[in-house]
C-alpha cells in the first residue's frame, strides 16, 4: 500500500485533524471554493461563519420577539421571566453609562440583541466537535462543496471584528448626533492634549489610535477566548479518538469523559461571560460617545 493509501486508511494524525477543523468553508464573490493564503484577503468570505451567524441572529430575534408577543401582566412563565430578568439587567447597565434616556430607547435593545446573539454564537462551541462537520462531510460533496466546516462564528476573527466595527459605527453616529459634526470635529483636534493649534495633529492622531485600539481589542478579546475554547475541545476530542483507534489505554477514555465534562461546565461560564463583556464594552463605548472631553 502506498504512503497516501496508508494515510487514508489510518486517518489523519493529530495535527492534520486540528488543521482540518480550523479551516473555514471559504468562497470568493463568484461563489467558488477557495483557500485563503494571505493574512488579509477581502475577496474571500467564510461562508460557514456567515450562515451560522445569520441563522443564530434570526433565532435570537425570534426568541426575543416571541417573548414580547406572549408577555402577560400576570404571573410570567419561566421563559418570559428569564427574558424580563435579562432585559432589566441590560437596562440597568445602560442607565449606569448612558444618561440620555432618549438614546437608551435604541441602545438598550441593541445591547440586549448583541448579548443574545453572541451568546448563541458562543454556545455553538458546546456541540460535539465532529457532529456538524461530519454531517457536512457526508452531504457537502453531493452539493458540490468541500467538507470544511466550522460552526462557531465567534471563533472567526472576521466575525468578531465585523461586530466591533459595527459598534464603532454606532459610536460615530452618536458622536455626531449628540455633539454635532462641528462639535465632534473640534473634539478630535482639541483632546486630549488641549486646543492649541500646534497640538491639533497630535490630538487627532491619538484619537484615531484610540478608536482603532478599542475596535481591534473589542473584537480580538471575544475571538481569542472562543478560539482557545474551540481548540481545547478539539484536543479533548483527540483523547477519545486515540482510545477508539487503539482500543487500549482505558485512561484515555476516562480522561476524555472527565475532561470533556469539566471543560463543558466551565465553558458555560466562559460563553456567558464573553457575551456579557462584549455587551458591556458596547455600552461603555457608546456612553463615551455621549461624553464631551
């Protein structure tokens, strides 16, 4: 048997398994399957991240809409009570950083949607690592697609930076709305060092650095935590795979179950915390847009 035949017979090794699971289903704008070779390539998009994020966003909006539609003045059910508690939590956090009640009518529902959406995207990491990719591996070729598939949109840097860039645009909108175009323009060149004309270039440079740093760190924080969590689940899956292939080493099977259970329980906290942090930073950045230097 050739080396390629032996590799196909024995399956991928640990490194190949992880590399395969870290590859997105990528398309260009002609909808042709491609593989990204450079760090940044705006001619390629990750179809799996787009599909899962859109579907989960629609699901989140449906759940919130359904809770609002079925809300009653009497004793609420469990689902309604959970949504009311979450809504009250977000509203209280918004009141602490955004003192303009008119702005909160838009920002509070936006923050609630962001929390639910990111929580649902993060929660995809709780599914078995090989479940959806294996289904896609079977169905994908029949549909003309390659079998790459990643199911956690928030573990994709393009998704998280897209979300943080959207928050930046919201901040720009409120800067102009609250301060006026002239007022915000004056702030860009007069803060933080002062309004002296010689300081204008340095002030503007610092303001641009601040906007870029906040946007990049906002997206990178969510991506880094979810990518690491996804990678840990892959490593745990390899323990079970090693036991299945070898049939020996009962410690691998026990370790697989124990590590998988412990990490899953811990990861419930991680996915919730990361959604909350992203939501809070969104509120803080929008609140800063309301404040004058």
